[in-house]
C-alpha cells in the first residue's frame, strides 16, 4: 500500500530496529515506546486491522497464524527471560479505538513494575447495563460471532 508507513518499513524504505522477521511477519521496536522494549508485531500482508483480516486463502491463514504465534512468543520472550516482570498486549481497530497506523499491528509492551503507566488502560465499570440489556447485547454479539464463524468455515 502506498503511503503506509509499515509497508515502507517492511520494504526497507524506512529503517527499523527489528527483533524478528520472516516471509510473513516482522517485529520491531516502536519508535515512540510506552516502555523500553515496546515491540510492534506486524503482518507483511497489508490488512487495515484485525476486523479487516480475510482468511480466504492458505497464505492469508498462514500469515495470520504466524502473526498470532509471534505475539505470544514476544510476550513469552519478555517474561520468561526475565527481561521484564510482565507485558501488555494492545491492538487497536479504527481511529475511534486509537488506531493511528492503518496497517494491522499488535503492541507488546514490557512492564517492569515501576512505571507510571496505568493498567487497565480503560476504566473498568465505566459503562453500566440497564436491566436485561447485557443479555440482549450478548445475544446480538453471539449471533454476529456465529455468523462469521459459519462464513469462514474454519472451526
Ligand atoms: Zn501497510
């Protein structure tokens, strides 16, 4: 994609500090880290975000599987090596949810137990359900999930 900063990083047109690279996935340090070691895990295929991922071809499935695998491995690497005490995984879909680069990416943010970053990032309990509203919303979401699972026929 033209004018996509992550596609330019993947192409090597923009330099990055890489921590992992394969034919399908690249991971590099965020240039504006929340914490030291803050990584971005990025598929080489340009999908806007997680909601836009299509799993229509074997290649797309392989890219997606490796992407999710490397997210897990990056978090495990941070923690199991003692690099940091913990990690947050963050992924944003669309501008209203804080997405600033329109190329799917997962943030893996090491946590050292001594920083000022507040977790949870969002305020638990900020939204309240009216009576019966949670059940209605759950039903709507369950139908949407069921529809997509049936459409994609992967499970
Ligand atoms: Zn891109």
